[in-house]
């Protein structure tokens, strides 16, 4: 064992002997002595070495009273701790607190037996009461030691931990009042040091509270209020001089002691020598390095560098805003560049002229009748060739039947003209399609770049405003959480916008699941709060909770579906996604046809829509991009789309419909219809979706369904009349009723894929 380690254990052993010596003297009214044995159990529980704690207890106890009776009582107490301790240690099973409490209670068996043998009823009562008080004191000491020895001094104590620490100080003060050597009061030395340290490390009123506790401890032990008033006067004298220069407080407490002794005459037989313990306590306080006090400040406060951290947050937001703005400009410029690369096709008249000239070049250049056809009959020849090109464009080819009789009679190269017209038209259409696909690809890339630019610009606006932190409100939350025995090591509260308040709270792992946390934060922030995210903190043993203002509304959804008869899979796909800003996206996609191909088509469309919305793109860009992506595929992929984006903050719903059936909003007193229209996704390049904004009230149900359901009803009016009978508090009941009726309308068979999505909105 190294020298420093040996010194550490020797020092700890001496400290334990001193503590037990004082606690053996401490009592309740001089008749109950519950503190020493219970402190022994608490220290061992707090992972202090049993081979140091137990001998220290025996030495201090026997030094005070080496009678056989006391020796037996002391060894009995140690036996009830050591034997169970080693049993659990060897079996590698932790000892629960309730089991430790039982051992602590029975550790006083010898004391109770001796009180019974003494024959006095009062002795028995005091002995049993002392045992019970000792167990309670042990539980309080365990609570305090867990905070100090396990967590360390970096985190503020909870209300219960503060109280437990105060009770320990009371017990120590009750024992120190009896410890004097040649008139030197160790009580005054201890209390002067404690009060100066607490004042220096925390708020001033803490020292007044601790002074009252220590005075109360001496009163309980001696039934003499001698020290009660002087100690409070000490604390009050220190408070005005709380400063970073420690000697101000040290001088003030010495002056207060002299005034109390000489001027107020509160002490009997006070002399200059009586002030020496206070002077020594003040000197010890000044000698201890500031870095040790800094490590203790976390027990009382967590201010630290939080002001600097908040400034860094706002500076980083400003930097992020500038960078996002710059990136937005870059992607915007790339959008413009890609759009400038688009090569639009020639108009129809220009194309026909080019093809006509090429036909003439291939067939008429070497013809002996060229001069007659293109000079004498120039206008008529150009008109005939333009008509042939138009017929080829419309029908795909020309035949001999499309040649006018007068041209057939005078032109010897009719077959060549027909062949050239068909070949050139076919080649142009192939080239035009390829060029169109290339242009569509460029436009699609341009749209994505423009979308990224828009998203970054929105993010830049979001971080543009400086976050306003409210330290006073944060402190109130910390205090309120501590009052409810929830330890919070740090918290940041800020308002994101006029309606959204956010908080990041770091609490112990054991407190993370407590439902009181959002209630307490919401009460002080004056808004209903909810936990939106929970993750492990960078500090072991702590959890970070992200809370934000709960939206006005919440929602639940239900789904019911049936595949087309004879088909194993459904081509109808639905999606429910939570978006940023307390928004929900509900979507239903109906792929062309039924079965696996329709399922694949709808899954591709709905997957693209989900990812675009989650990335923050707006609805117009989402649908335009998905439409182009589907149109670019070789196979024809058409999808009817029904989207509802619901904002839970205000109950506003945006409906976006493309070739989908009508949607409905069912409430207790009416049914509202949202009309549909537009061609399906992927069928044409240019599209015009039907959009509508609606206000959804609490209790209403939004109903989306595929055409397999709507087509089973004779008309929209019949469907609307049926929906009026379907209102229910349970959205699943509504979905099931609609699907059952749709199947019943088709004699129990699904003639097409059927699906129903019902969303219920209610007050949060």
C-alpha cells in the first residue's frame, strides 16, 4: 500500500473516531442516544470501508464508557452490521435499505435487554424510542450520503437531502456542545467554520437557516437555548459581507462574537480567550483554497458558466443563420443554372418545316421534275407535304391512301416521300421524347435544389431571432422540482415563438419518469408542457428531457382495409407521419389497378411523399417532384393521392387531392365534404392538384378512403347520408362501419382494393 493511501486511511479513521465520539455525546434531552450506531450503518451503506468505520465506532464508544454493559452493547451493534454485510458481500447480492433498517433496529437488542433488566419502565420506553429514532436518522443520513458521496458536490441537493444534511448537523452540534478543553469550545470552532463556508458557497439566507438548525441541535441535546440567539446573530453578521474576499466575512464573525460576549453579555463568564475558537474557525476557513469551495458550490447552486453558455448559444445561432443563408443562395443559384440548361422543343410549325425540307432534300434534289414541282406548283407542293407530316404526327405514319390523287399522278417518287415522312417523323418523336426526359430530369434536379434552398432559408429564419433566456424562471423551476424531491442539475427555458415555449431539463435517471416534471415546468411557464424527447445526458446517471408547449389539439387515427377479391395484396397504401411544428400528415395512395404492381406503385409514391414532407419541403414542390419521378419511369405508374396535413396548434387542415375520391369531415351535428379532381400522379408533366384549407374542431373526424369504397355507393349523396349515421367517439368504429357498408353494397365482395383512414381530433 502506497504511503499516500496509508495516510488517507489513517486520516479517515481519525475523522470517523472524532465523528462517533461527538455523536455518542449527542442526545435527545439527555435520555436518548440514537445517533452514533445509526451513523455507523449509514456510512457503511455509503460505501465507506467497513474495516475503518466499525473499529472507529467501537473505539470512540468504549473511550466514553468502558463498562462491560456498554462494551456488550457496542459489539452487538457491530455484529448486526458486519455479519449481514459479509454474507451479502460473499453472495454478491446488494443489501436493500429496508433490510438494512431491520438489522439496525435489532442491533440495539442488547441495549433494550439491559434497559429491561434495569427494571425501569421509563428506561425501556426511552431505549425503544432511541432505537426507532436511530433507524429514522440512519435513513436520513443515507439520503444525504448518497447525494454527497455518490453524486459528488457538482449537483444541487434536493429538499429531502437538504433536510437530512441539516439533521446531521443538528446531531453533531448536540454532541459538540459537550466537547471543551480548558474552556476551548469545539462547538464554536465548528459552527463558525460551517457558517462562513456556507455563506461563501451559497446564498446568505442559507447560513441563517443552518445557524438556526445548529442552535436547535444544542437546544434539543441540552434543553438550554444558550447558543440559539448567538448563532443566528453570527449568520446575520456574515451575510452583508458576503464577497469574493473571504477575510471580510471572517472579520465580521469575530467582531460579532466579541459584541455578543462583551456588549450584549449573552455568554456567562465570557473573556477574550472565549473568542479563540471563533478566531480559529475563521482562520481555517481562510486557509482552505478557493478551488475546494468551488467544488462544493454545486451543492447549493448551479449557476457556473451558464450566462456564458447562453451567450455562446446565441452567437452560434447567429453564425448558423449566416451559413444557412449562404448555402440557400448557393442552392438557389444552382437551381437557376439547371433551369437555364433546359432545351425546349421547337414549336410544331418549326418542326413541320424542318421535316418538310428534309423530305424534299432526300427525294427531290435529283428528280428531273424538281423545277416544275417546286416552282410552278410550289405552294401546292408545300401544302401537300405539310399535310403528310401532320398526318404522320397524328396517326404515327402515312400510307398511300393519304397521298392526294393529283400528286400520285404526276410524282414518280411517292413511295420515297412516304418512307421519308414516316422515318423522319419516327426519328423526331424518339429524339423529342429523349430530349423531354432529359429536360424533365434537369427540371427535377432544379426543383430539388430550389427546395433545398427554400428549406435552408426557412431554417435561417427560424434561427434568426435571439433566444431570450429567463434565469429567474429557471431558478423557480429548479426550486419547485427540488421541493418535490426531483434533482435538476441544469435547465434552460426559452420561447421559440409567441405560442411555443421550450425547456431542456437535466434530471437524475430515477426522476426522469416522474409525471410531475412537465406539470411543474408548465405551471411556472404558464403553459401546458409535454415531454417530446428523452435521451441520456453526457453526465453519467442523468437524463435530459426536452419539453415544449403542448399543442391545443391532439389526434388519434384508425385504419380499415380489404384487398380486391382474388388478390393477395392491396394496392392502397396509407401513411401517418408526425412533422415538425406539431403537424401530422395523413396520406392515402391508390396505385393503378390492384395486386402487387399497384401496391408497389402506391408504396413508391407514398414513400417519396413521406420523405419530402419530413425533410421540410412545401406541398407544391413535393407533389411536383413525385409526379416527375413517376413520369420518368419506363412503366406507366399512376397513383391517386389524398393528403391531409393537420396543424395541432390551431386545428387547421390542408387537404391535397389528386384523382382521389371526396373526403369528409364528420362531427356530431354535420358532415362536410371536400371535393376532389385533377389527374393522377405520374400521368402528365403538368398537374393541378385540388387544395383546400379547413378548420377542424375538437371531436371531429376526418375520413379519407380509396375509390374502392366510394364506388361501392350509388352516389356521393348516398355516401354522405350514410356517414351522418357513423359519428362515434372511437375512430376505429367509424372506419369499420364504413368498410362493412362498402362490402355490403357489393354483396360482401371487394370489387376493388378498399381502405379507410379516419383521424379524430380532440382537445389536448
